[in-house]
């Protein structure tokens, strides 16, 4: 294996932001460098961290001419040479959202193509929600801090909890985690903690702060506690979501997927219901349905004369969904791979298709199959703009264009955000 790069520094003027939490810069000879911990327009000194044939990576290590949008980092341990997960911690919150909106627009154009970009621009212009990245309620008041209800840590060789250095297997012990929900901070997992009796070097520590009930800590997938247990440990958490179709309650495996931002679940439920349009009496196909976050409000919205069919590839998530939908036995919850054949079989006569694929997106095959079902509306939930662009391009090849789109800042101080798009045939 190659050793660390020798120290190599350059002075550059930073260009536009790019997908992944960095900005584009060019060296004097024209070499493209993707730089973290900087802002567009700044003049900075950078240190090269990785060299590839087509581009290099670097950290900004000295700011010579700062942007007006630069602020003191809210998480210095995620700065140059530090852990991943807080790459925009040095950027003012409004500027973070402008950054993400620029990345979304440029990624849709570059990967989706000019026609997809034009569709999105037209939909945003005709809609009451322009193509911005929206803050969730309360985030500005808290400076975007304390939003994460789920954190993953790794124990270092000294027995301290930390995170991996960016693009490295090295574990850096943490002194603080300002993005974590206060209930998780109260667990006191960092430093010389009493929890150290429960783990070992290399252990994975997961902490969950559900909206209903006490926080939970898992070590290598097993529930851990500082107190003697009086019975079998609980392996699931309860989540409550206030929505326009009433309070929604969920049971979710502690190791299963759930949105990490405290307000994310409610935000996505309302956005998806709005994008889908009136659902009473309608037939809905839901793909990548997880533990039923969207399935439950969809089932309530379709009413007794409608139907919801969901498909999810993770067996534990389907098991959770069956518990969460126990009041809707008419809902068909299927376990299986989401592929074109399954979409064609389950999607017959679907009026609406809702899909929330993983970060890689649904892919052209699935998007073509969804379009071939010929629903009135497709609602696409995406956590990666590049994957969204590819999926929108595939849908357009079958005649579906973006009718409405909204983006949400579910991950303050990181480059991540979520998009909900409604697609219809011209």
C-alpha cells in the first residue's frame, strides 16, 4: 500500500461547490482539485490529500481571503484532517442551503441533462416552492445543532468512542458531537465514560433517541446498559409522527433505518402526501417502503375504497411495517427485490407510485418499469442529487417530467439534503 503523500501545498482561488461537500479549484497548470473546508470565492492555501489521474483532493488549511459566509466552525473536529460528517460546519446556515441548491441545480443539469434541468426550473417557477433547500422548523433557532437522533461511533485502540477520519480507516476519539440530539449527549458516550465497560477496541456503538421513550445504546448490534437488566432488553424503539392524517405511531428495530432528523419523518410524510395529490379511493404502489414511514399515512389517505401495495427488500423492515400497519390489514406488504418484473406485477392499475430508493437511486430499469405501469403521478424521494438526476432522466425517456419539486435540509452542517419530486406525463 502507498504511504501518506508528502506535504504539498498550493494557493488557489476557490470556485463553485460540487456534489460531495467540496468546491472546485484549479492549480496554475490547470489541474482540477476538489477542496474541502472552503467556500466559493475564497483565496486559500490548500494541502493535497489524494492524487488521481483526473483530479486531486485537498483540504483548505489556511484562509487568506475569507468569504462573508464563513463562520467559526461549529464542530472543529470535523475540520481539516478530522472526521467526516460535518463538512459544512464552517458555513453560515443560509449559505449552506444556497450551496445545496446550487449543487442540486448543477447536478440535475450535468447528469440529468439540459431537458431535465429545464423541466425542474419550469416546475419550480410555476410552483409556490421555488428550487431552494428549505430549513426544517426550529433549526435556525438552534443553529442547526442537536438535530440527529441516531449516531454511529467506533471505539479506538484506547477504548474511546470516535469516528473515522475522512476517507480513512483511522478512528479519531471525539470530545464533542454538536450535531447529536441533546438526549444522546446526555448519555455521556465520549471520553472517559462509564460506557467503556460495555465495549472493546473496534466495537461499533450505535445510539438512538426515539421520539417516544428512552434512548438506547447498542454495541456491535446488542443492547447495552449501565444498569442491571430486570428482563429481556428491548430491541425496538417507538416513534411518533404528527401529520395531517392524525398521529402516526411506529415500532422500528433499533438497528433498522429511520430518518435521523427529529422533524424529518413529519416533513417527508406531508411533502409526499402533497405531491401525490388526493388519494381517497386510489390505488398506490410504494417501492422501497422500509418500516412503513410512508405506507401508514398512504393507507390512511386511500381510505376503504383504495389500496396500498408496498415492496421492500429488507426482511426486518417488512416485519416492522407489518406491526406498524396492523390497523390496515387490507394493505399488502411484500418482501422482495425491487426490480422491473416486480414493479410490472405489483403495479398493475396503480394510480400513484411512490418510491424512496437508497442512495444509489432506483436505476433506469425500475424507472422505466414504473413509467410502463402508467400511473397518473410518480412521487420520487431522493437523498442523493446525482441518483435523482439519473432517475429523472430515465423517467423522462418514458414521457414523465417533473411537475413539482421540493428540497429539504434534513442534514444541517453536512452536504446532504433530501428531495421530493412529483412526476406526471405531459
